[in-house]
C-alpha cells in the first residue's frame, strides 16, 4: 500500500498544504451539519434497496461489509431492509471506521437492530481498506491486533444500550489515531477488532463468529463514498474497490456510491473557485478499470457489472429547507447550511475555505444559486459489481 508509514516519513516534509489530500469526512462539524441538513443517507439506502434482491446468502449466515460506516445511518437502514428479506438468517456485519466519534454514533444505532434481529454479530475495525474485510493486518505490525469480544446480556434495547455505552472508555483507548505526515489521513495506532453480539444467542451464533483470514467473503459490500473524489481512478480501484471486490462471495454484490458534481451544489463552489473540478472519475470509468483488475488478479472468477437507479445510475437528494426559508430574504442559517453542504461534497480544504470566508462574497454566491434553483440538491451515482457463481 503506497501510504505506508516509511514512505510517509520520507516524503512528508516540504509538501505544500494545498497539495496534500483532504480527508473531508474527518471534519466533524462539516460532516454532522451535512448529515443533518441533507437527505443523502436516506436516498442512498433507498437506492441500495433494489440491489438487495440479488443476494443469495449461504449457511451459516449473510455476511455484510461496510467500507466506511460513518454515523451508521446507511448501515442501520440497510440492515432493516435485510431483516425484511431474511428475517431468520443470521447476520455477520463487519464495519470499517477510523473515526472514534463515528464508531460511537454507529454503536448507538445498533441496540434496536440487535432486538429486531437477535442473530446478529457486529464487528467494528479500524484496519485499512485492504485489511478490514479479512480482519487482520496485511503485514507484521508493531502492535498485534486487539480483539475485543463483547457478549451483551439481557433482551431489550435499553439493556444493550447501557452495555454499549459502558464500552466508551475502551473504545477511546483503542481507536486512537495519528496523522500520516504524507497524506494527513488518520492512521490507527492499535489495530483493533471489536465484536458485539447477544449472550443469549451465543450457541446459535457460534458458527457465525468471524474467523479472520483470506477465506472471509461477503454477500454484500457497501462502498459509499469510501475515497477522496480527487484520487486518481487507478488508485481508487487498486487500493479501495479492487481489494473489496476480491472479498465477494459467490453471488455477492458490491455497491458503490459517489458524488458527481452535476448539481447546483457545484455551481456554488464554482462561483467562488471557477476552475474547481473535484469529480473526474465517473462510475462507468471506475467499473471498467475494476473489471480489468479483477480479470488480471482473479481470471478464474466471473463478475457482472451494472448501474443502479435506472439506466444512468444517477439519483438526486435535497438539502432540507422549509418553503418559507427560500423567500425574498434567505436566512443566514440556511445560507450557511447550503454553503457547508456544497463545500463538504466538493471536499474543499480548510485553508481555501478560510480564505474564501474572509468576506461575505461566498454568502452572496450561495444565495444567488439558491434563488436560481429554488433550493439546493446534489446528484450521486450508484454502481455495482456482482460475483457470479461458477459455471
């Protein structure tokens, strides 16, 4: 993996801040404001749902891998819809997340899932994309992975909530990160695998508990905004999508979702930065490169590619606004929410943001776009790859 610690240390010094990749989803204020003021999470779940009809899990369980859990909204929504389709099938759910706050938020979403679908094993890990599906570091590390197995007692969501909240101190210790000198991306200090399940289902779930290693394969892999938009297509495929697609079980489906910039949100950004072009790798390009990689690395397997959400794979989600907020005088809070959503999706770094917000021109640009379109929306695209059974 090219972002190794040794390489980071060699190349970090002297790298201009504007040339360093920007981890937009690690800014908590921007992220939480975006999540609460737009309908993206709901829209993503809605457009993932039709893909779930293609799943064909095999015993002992249905296996799910989420390549960036975030606050857990998408994962919990998908799990509800999986329960609807497979109410008696045990679930093994593995989520990769480097952010401590997101792990906390995600765990807060899980007590109800453990009540409705008791035969569920939840796993959270801070390992890298190419390690997380297999729940083990790819190479020897200074610290052996910490494997924390939590069996929850009781039967109610309140029981589970109290016990999960009691894990907060342990999680805080285990989810420490350091910034990569080269990329400024957070890196784990201690590789960690946290497993959570119900004690009263221990017998039934014995065969479902994860067994780390290359044999781990998944029926469903969620790749929702798992990489930086500006990252080259080849790197997105080689270091994120490729390793995950290789972890698909037979008939398993990997679903990708990413922003496109084909929307009024990008109009706001270009009013301030006219030459901005963060979205340069459309889904069809990524899928083509991914299929080429899979043909090289796993020629004995067969994969099927396709778009979702109709022929184009594009779908729209809106920023939440009341009609009264878009009248003759748009309120400052609405303007700030729209500005935040636009620059969050476009992944604008803090240095340029601070420069742009030195005066009120950014608010004027935001107001003009909101007035022109009567609101604000964004366009995402969805695509998928399915591993086909042997002939």
